[in-house]
């Protein structure tokens, strides 16, 4: 039985298998075909990558709140539509003067998975792009389009943190959700 390099705990066979299958799927997507050759070479490549390179364990708590996932999805659609209209308006507005910013936003999560999903969700919204994610400090650096003052910066910070909270409530482990609720109840 293998153990995790960071905790010394037994490694999850299911997690390892899912990672291997994910790498095979990515390999087949890269080749844009599903043949026995791509499946076999994808399996060999995924095994080789798993043995040669250290891949940190991804801990998915196995908890999904479908209600919070629905809320996250709906809010994500609203954010994307609203931001798309805003960016389209900036593109055709001949009086627009670029006023962009790069800001740092500290996240609360300790989960690499929630951090990654937050980065992806924020990057999908037009007008914002994550230029760096500092895993150790749990900090995101964002480039933001059309910023005029500190109020605009604070709106973006609140929006990113709200996205993190929605993702934690939808897909975070029980410990992450409990920690989030405890932080929110503090004065």
C-alpha cells in the first residue's frame, strides 16, 4: 500500500485511479480521437507521469451540495452575461479610456481543489483574469478591466470571495464548510 508523501497516510486508490483516467482522457482529447492506440499510449503516459513526477494529492471531500451547486451555477451565468455585456460595451464605446488594475486577493480556503476551481471560475468571467495564484499564501493576483477607484476594487474583492464561498458550500469538505461557517459567525 502506498502512502502520501506529505502526510504519511495511505494514498487513496480511487483518487489515484481517477487521476490516471483523467490523464488518459486529456491525452485522447489532445489527439482528438478515441482509438486503441491513444488509449494504450495514454495509459502508458499516465503511469509514467505518475511514477516520474510528483503529483500532490488532491483531496476531494466527496461532498456535493446540489442546492449550493445550483446557486453557484446560476450566479456564475449571471456574472458571465453581465460582464460580457460590459466588456462588449467597452469595446464599442469610443470614449472609453483604459483604466485597469492588478490587485491581490487573499482567499480563506485551505483546499487546493477549491482554490483551483475559484481561479477557473474567476477567469471565466470577462474582464478579469488571474495572472498568478500563490498556493502557499492562498492569494490570487487579478488583472481587472475598467477600474476607476477603490470602490471598484472592493467590489471585485467581494465578488471573488463570494465565488470562493459558493464553491466551498457546493463542493467543499465538511471541515471546510464548518471552518467557513465559523469564520462568518465571528464578529
